[in-house]
């Protein structure tokens, strides 16, 4: 297996509460790994550790064969798209400004941002007429599409999805699932998604794992 993400005996705890202990995991490049678990199981903490938002109590996290350099974490995060349940759009920024924010942080010029934004909006079936609107003017499904565009603006090798679609109605969720599959076929990347929905894990995941009692097990279908 061509590993993009490697966790080697990673442990984490909050105070005296152990979240997981000596967790080891290899995550394949250009595939979707779906992690199923109940609320509070530690699956979101795992994503935050992969993204460098949390430094594990012990153990090593490697991306593309290199251990995370926490002194250079801001540059590393530019290689990781992150989309969360609440979408996380800035209400005072336009849709265009929200999508291109990673480009600003990466020092992209105006032409780079405009070209990539149009490309992605077309890819996820989001009307370019929405560019100058604000998040409150869009539906939940449209906001999720904006979140996906922002997460992959820089064409990162990794994308993390943290319960990203759980608040959507069933019909909109199906539409967004189709967009994720389309994105993955067009721009393959290592995607790690966490969810509490078994059907979602099976539909989107090339690999499905279950997080239970601080351990990962293959999901029994």
C-alpha cells in the first residue's frame, strides 16, 4: 500500500481521560478512508492530530513519509484541505473571498485565484453568479459546496472531512456525495472522512473503519 498518512503508536488524552492509546494506522494515497464512530469516540480528535491542530501526547504522525514538523505547521496545513460540519464560512466575506482565502495565505496572485475559483465552482455545480453573494444568501448545500471549493483551492494532496454533511437533508446530502465522488475522480487525493452514518461511510469510502473504545476496526458490512 502506498501510504500517504502514517500514524505510529499515537496516544492522546485530555487530562486523565485517554482518547486513544498507541494507535497505529496507514492511510492510502488517492483513496477515501471513512472512519465511523459515535459522538465523543475520538474520531474528530484524530483528524485534528493529522492536521497538526493538536499535538499527540506521544507517537509520530507522518505525511508523505515525513514526520510532521510542528515548527513549520502553517506551511504543512496548506497541504491539507479541511471541511467541517458547520462549514466554517466567514459571514462578512463574499463567497469568492471565502473560497480564495487559502490562496491569499499562499501568496497567490489575482489571476491564479480567479482561474482556480471558476474551475472549482463549475466542477461542483455551483453557479459563478454566487461569487459576490454572502454565505447567508446560499442554501445549506450551496454552502457545503463553497466549503469544498475552499478546502481544495490549493489542490492539496490531503483533505479531511469532519462530519461535513451530517446537517444536510437527505436529498442534498446525496447531491453532495455525488460531488465528492466527482471531485475524487477528477483530482484524486487522500481523503479521510469521519462520520456517524454507516451508509455514508460505505458509499464514499474505499476503506471503512470503525472507531470504538479508542481502537480502529474494519467496518463489518
